[in-house]
């Protein structure tokens, strides 16, 4: 039986439904394909092949749209996809009756009278190659499908309004194998497995309207060029596949359409086997496959990969979210347990930890890697501390402490740099608490910045940073072969000062920040305080745990995660919408983050260890959301009030990771 998620569309389904639901396929390199069910590009990131190319290119859009017209027996052309040409946005009815995912891969089912047609899309693992397959399941013995690709070569984050013309594309043809050359970009190679000829008749879409880009305050009108089209004969019960790629021909042809589906399905079934008993629940099996989207070889940093392979190592990392994030240190360390360890991929977890250890600089691991660049950015005060947590979870879940042979000296270096003081004003103060801050630099996970405006600067002693610092010290004390009094000394001082300084007596919860820019304390009720309880070594004394949980539950808990700020606060924003400035002003000022349900459930189970059933119920709406937004995944953020609209990235690593982790935790405690 093939693991499948079905969404059926009955007669009378509003066509807007087809443009609101999205799909995602990835290739293990950071490259992907994504779009709406109607094929209508609504984002600048929607396309059939966003290739992950080595620096200096990075992820590159190639085919943002394909026009699919089924030619019926009476020669009528029936569109299966379309674009919007203006803001009027008149959604069209298409004969889509079902969208499903089989082993996480998208399948469209179209029905017109007695005609049944299915379409499937997959990417070859570790290749920038996409296969688009059509199969006529019912109807006449054959039908024609007119398939026209529209091109736009650009960085995937570049504006859609780049000017281009059909003259800028050069098409090379040889024996029904084609290459498109455009400026300095790698060539786009393509063919059709039934040897259909590509008809070189160009077309131009002068205006394509991207509605989501308009709503996000970006350029929203673009144009597209098409060099020609395929006229494919679809024979009954016989698959016909189009292949597009930026790889060399030998690599493309090594995985032909005849075997590509079985190879990819085998790989996916193997992922389920590795996950063991976790996949006994269907929804967890789906999330195991969703988790795979984020675990990649960072192909855009080819130089680093070559150097690591030369030393006998591999390189792996975690993409923070699709469609626009790259790999982030903080997100990777938080996501490691749910995405990689609990899904039975311990070897890859070790590789990810080793990969990041190579980038340690001045006691810090990178905050993130800009797309198409080899050098990371280090503006983070917490990613290095989450590194300790991730290593602890690795050792606990794999029972492999040999990783410390290589990493312990590096971890010691991180501790020493924090004690002595390092970049961005990160240092241990005289009271044993960790302080950080530099004018104009965002250093915590609440990192929104617009121009020179840091929305939530949080300079001073942040509550979660000190929880993480204490946890790191206690872990080092546990791991040290020769007991080093330094760790316990600093841990005791941190614990004492934390419980003295951070407790907000009149509120019954923790200050979010002490010794801020104004030498005062910030009493804003935020979820960051949960980490003072949730980590392996809680820095907050137990008698205060229940009070913290009560306050967080009453003001921050929603069906889709936790608000980032209490609705009672004057800076609270309930909706994440508008242009970049408006959105970033709300990003951590009320907006709901699903990943925070993980630490919330950790705290819940420490306070109420016999109530795992209620804790599990906190995940219900997140699991139900797999049928919405990007089908089969979980969004980055949600609005803070009903109807809790999904926002941000449509597939976010730590949203998926913490849902898996919280599910596993409540399952064990339920039993």
C-alpha cells in the first residue's frame, strides 16, 4: 500500500481553491519545484525547476510556468494551467478532481467526461533534474497535450520584473535533445521520452501578475518568454515524461524516466524504514517524508563540499524553510532532533554537526549562509548554545558519545570565548549572566530588521540565552573527562543570578530581558522564558514552573503554536501582512510560531507529567493543517487571531521538526 494523502474537489469547487493550495518537491541539494495546484505562479518562487547551482549563482529560477492544454477529440483545447495577467484575477475552472501525495510526491487527477488524466512531478535526488509525467488512464486510445514552457532565468529571490526577450535565449537541438542558452547561466537541457519534437515557435507573456508578491510589497508584474512547445501524444495507459535539467547529459540520462519513479519511491520507502515505529501513525509517516525536504547537501557551497570530501568527510545541513530560506545555524540545531534523529538518520545528524563545527569562528557558529555564497554570517548569540543542545540530543538518542572526541575541544573553545568575550558584545558579565548586544545588529531568534531598524533588539541579558548558557555549562560539566571546576563554578553563578534577577514577582513569570539598553528589565510576556524550564538542565527553580506555564497558556497559546507577545502589550500585532516593514513589525510581536509548541509541551510534561493526552491535543490543528497551505508540510508562522491564517514560508523546518518531536514525546508518556 502506498502512503497517500488525498484532497478531492467536488463539482462546484471554487477555482480560488486551486490557486491557494501549494505543493513542493525537493532534490536534496536545496533545489526545488513548487507551485499552486492550478500551475498559476503566485510567488516569485513558484516554478518547475529552481536549480541549486554552485556559487556565484545559488538557487536559480528557470521555468516559472508551463502552459498545459489538453486537445480533446473535437480539437478543442482545454487548459489545465494558466497565469493571471492583472489584479482582477479571474480564477478559471480546471478539470482537477483530486490532488494527492503518494509517498510525499504530488499527483494531479483530471477528469473530463470519460477522460481521466494524471500528472506526476518528481526531482531526481541530488540532481537539478525534474521529471513531469502524464498518463492517460481512461478515454480514447490517444490524446494530444500541448505543453509550452515559459522561461525566466534569475536568482530565485530576484524581482520578477527582469526584462528579457526571446532573442536572449538560444536553443540548440540535436536528435530531439534540446539545450537553452541564456547569458552566463548554465544551460537548461530537456527532452521528452517519447521523442516528441520541440516546435520552435516562440511566445511572449508581456504581463504576469504575482498576487502574493503584491501582498508582500515586492515587484509583482513580470514577463515570460517561451522558445517553443511540445505536442505530446498521450497513449492510453502509457506514461509520457518531460525531463528538464541543468545537469550534464550523461548525468541526466543515467536516471531515465522509465526507472526514475521506482528509484525515488525506493529511496522514500527506505526513509520510512529508517524511522521505525514512528511511522506506525500515518500522519507521522507523512511528516517523516516532509522532514526529508529540509535535509540537504549544500550544493551551492561547492568549494566547502570538495574540501570536506577531500578530508574524508561529507557535508550536510538543514534548509530552514521553503521557498526562500537557506541553512541557518539556530534552526538547524533546534530541528536536528525532530527532522533527523527521531526519523532514524543518526549518521546524517552526526554529519550535520560536524559540518557546522568546521565553521566555528570566535566561539560562534554561523547564523546563516547567504544563498550562493561560501561565507556565513555570524550575527547570532544563541546558535552556538543550541549547538550544545543538539549534540546532547544526538548522544542521548544514538548512544554515540564518540562525537565528543572531535567536538569537545571546539565546545571548550566556545565556552572560553563566551567567558572572555567575543563578537557583538557577547560575554559573561560579573553576575554570571550572559549579555549581548551591538547597535544595529539583531542577535537573538527574534531577529527582524528593516533597514537600520532592529524591531526587537533585546540588547542586554535575554532570558533564553541565559537558559541556554546554563544548559551548555552543565552539559560540559557532564562531558568533561577530567572534572573541570570552571563549568560548575559558572553554572552555579548563573543559576543564582538568574533566579534572583529574572523573576517578575507581580506578573508571576520571567522578565524577557534584564539590564537592557536602559539598564532596566523588560516585563513583556513572551514565550522565550519557556527555555528556562524546557531544556535538559532547567535554570529556573522548579517551584515557579507552574506559574510560568499558566501565564504562557492564558496569553500566548493558540491552536497553531504560541504567540510571540501577549495581546495585552501595546506593541502587539495580531496579523502578519502588508509590506516588508509592516510584516517585520509583527514578526515577533504577536505572530504565532508553530515550533514553539515543542518547548511548551516540554514544560507541560514537566509540570503535569500525567497529562500527556491533553498535551497531544495541542498538536491537533497543526496536524490538520497538512491539508492546507503547502499540502503535506507546516508553515513558518500564523496570524495571532482567528482564522489564524498561515504566513511566511509555506514549509518550515522547525515547524515540522518540533511537531514530530512533541508527538513522539506525548506518545511515549501516553503509553
